[in-house]
């Protein structure tokens, strides 16, 4: 009797899940309400505050709002900067321009942040259907994401997650249609290029997709179509690149601070995570944390300072290859399994990663090659830069929905297997 009741309850649960996931619109609204409601509830105990001008994002946004300059991210006035990509500080600057540093501005800005985070999970059933892993798995992923509060994310992580999903679906649509137009390729390139100004790491995903497209597709004018796509990306990136060239007299990709980030994560006394270094009381060699380093930026200029930091990092890596490899290994572990020194936090992160591995093993062999590749490319390429710099939990946020999606596959297919076994 108990077994029959359990099977009946499981069948009813699966029927309800099938109904909710059966319509992309219905699933989208349901998950969005859950996700946003859960996040809004946390505001009751902790009212949202604007990012502090004591950090780079807040400082640049304040400079934009007050002086119209993308500048001064450090302890003292150091002039124009490219320390951050332009979109996140510009969004905060717009809020500051309209509302000032008020409680209303805090709610507006955090409303935007939590809306984009919620939308990223609400879209998972739709993306899952497109990628061929099943809307039910996508619905489960959305529910998981709805009740997992992101770490402190103010740098457009939720928006980057949405853009990542749209890029993958756009490439799938492109690869499914042998009659892509030149104009469509150009417009897609413009959209992808614009996304880099939110999260530059999306470039790695794009490069993986375009490499597969060139190597795999067998259509007329393949190189012309791919070239038009690349042209769109270049055109989208050109205005910000030109601004940086006129200011710094050098060409670089979106941000200037790679050398600084590498040095903080690869130098004497460095640990795999910022949390570990904070706990040890490490004094960062960073112009936001050290007045001496800020004065160096002021004297040398941002580009020369960042180039020197890059040289310092590379020199240390060459002198300490074993230590560098050890740090890289632990950064890999932390990216996929969370902050291991905090067991309570790590358990759900590690569990979802293991479920995602299980889901990938079960579903990837059965998918057509394009869908399989579009799942694997971000999993392989997106984290690459984060294996080289000190880890922060927010780094994984833009691709969490994909990990949850694969975990959803593992949960759904395991549940289906259990039900079939019980029937037998």
C-alpha cells in the first residue's frame, strides 16, 4: 500500500511538473515570481544599499554621475580608467543621476540586479528546450536557482547570465538554418560584441562557437557568413576600443586590469581565494587598497602600471611553477565545488556540480552534435581565466544556470529511472 501511494504521489508530482514546464511562458512566469519573491523577501531584514564609492564600481559610477567621466576607481584621483567594463558602472551611474545616493536609489539598483538574476533562472526551461535536454530539466534548474541566493553580485552577473543563454540559443538557430543572411550575421555579431561590455569573458565562449562553426558547417559562403559575424563583433567593440586608444594610446580588449588581477593571485604569499587571503590579513598590492599603489598609478598612468603588474605576475609564475600550478589546481576546485573551508556553503555547490556531471553523462551522448557542443563550450571556455586569478564566488554566477540545468537533467532522469524500477 505504501509503495503504491509513493508511486502515485511521484506520478502526480511528475504530472504537475510536466504541466508547469509544458509552456515556456507559464514556466517563465512561475519561476520569475518565485525567484524575485525570494530575493525581495531578504530585503525585509537587510534593506538594499548602493555599492560603496570605496570600491571600484561605486567610485567609477560616482565619477560618471557627477563629472561625466569614466574615471578614478582608486583611493585617489588617477584619471580615466578602463578597470571595469563600461556597462555595469554606467547602469549604477544612471541610477545615481536620477535619485542621488538615497534609499530609493538603493532599491532601484538592487531591483535591477535581482530582476536580471531572476530572469536568468526563469529562462532556463526555454533554453533547455532549445538545447534538447528537456523543459522539465530546465524547470528544475529554474527552481534550484530561484532559491539559491547569489553572492554579492553588482557587476552585471545576472545580465551576463541572460546574455550567455541568448548567445547559445542564437548560435543553435544559426547552425540549424542553412540560409543565414549577411544582415542577420552582422546583427548577431553586433549583439554579441555588445555583450562583451557587460562581461568580457563571454569572448571565450564566442571564440569557441565561431571555431566550431568554421570547422563543422558545410554551407555555401561559410567564411563570408562567419566573417560578417566577426565584423559585427568588431564594430560593436570599436567605440569603446577607440575611446581607450584616444585616452591610453593603446589597444586592448575592454578592460585594462588583467595584469593587476594576475599579480594579486600569483605573487608571494598568495592563496587560491580572496577569502583565504582576507582571513590571513593579507595587504593587497592594489591601488584600491594601498595609497602607495594608487600614487604609482597616478605617476605612471594606468596602462604602464598594469603592464608592470603583468610582468611581476609572469616573473613569479616562471620562478615558482609548482606553486603556480598548485594555486591553479585549487582555483579550479573552488570554481566547481565552492569555498571548501566553509562546509555548509560547499555542500550544495558540490552536490549540484556532481549532479551536473551525472546529467551531462546521461544526456550529452544522446544529443545532436550542435547542442552537445553548445553545452560543452561555455563549460570549458568560460572558467579558463578564473583558474588564473584568485577566486571569488561571484565569478561563477553567470554560468550557474547552465550547471543547474545539467543538474536538473540528472535529477529528472534519475527520478524517471526510479519510477520505472518501482513499476517493475
